[in-house]
């Protein structure tokens, strides 16, 4: 039994470094735009802990058009993300506690350490494949809807 614990720890570290997705399924999300239209469904992984938020989508080589990662913070505050060790071009959608879009960053440059600030208070950040925001017409004021409760959402 003692030998299996270090092996398990090593496996978890290797999986994280390789960018493996967590096995737990996350919610299915979509945006309802100001015109009443909905975006396609997005399968989201949740990043709820400090460790999950720190790792984010680093080291990933692929992200499907209908996949993303929803970063959940305990409170609203101005947020700033970077692309260190992130190989994918990403869009970042910043959302307030009511899951309303407050700002977007489009096509963040991979591997850049340039800070990408929200400009407004946000409790959630949804990272999507680059180009999703313009393709789906996501704008400030749009609402994120989930098929399951999101921690901290009102």
C-alpha cells in the first residue's frame, strides 16, 4: 500500500502537466444574448480551488469548439489573467455574481505573460477557444445560463 501512494501522486502530477482533463463532468452552459438568441451549448470544466484556478488550461494542446473552463472565485473583484504556459489562443469572458457578462478579452496570445484585466469586477471567468466570442456574438450584458447550480451564483 505504501508504494502505491507515491505512484498515485506521480500519476496525478503527470496528468496535470500533460493537460489531462479532470474526470468529473462540469455543467453545460450557454449564453442568452441581448437579442434573446442563445449560443451553442458549452461543456465546461470548473476551476473552483486555488490550485485548479492556477493550473487552468495551461499545457493543453486542444480545446474543442464547444468546451471551456469556468473559473469560480469566492467573491467579485477585478480579475487579471495571463497566458503563461497556455498553448491555445483563448477568449476570456468575465462575469459578475449574477452571471452577467461584464467584459471580454478576445484571442489572447498563447504563452504571453501580458496581464489581461477584466476592467470591472467579476466573480467568474469563462475561457473559451479563441474566436468564440465574436463567432457567437457575446457582449457585455449577455447572461450565462447553466444546467446545474454554479457555486456562488445568485
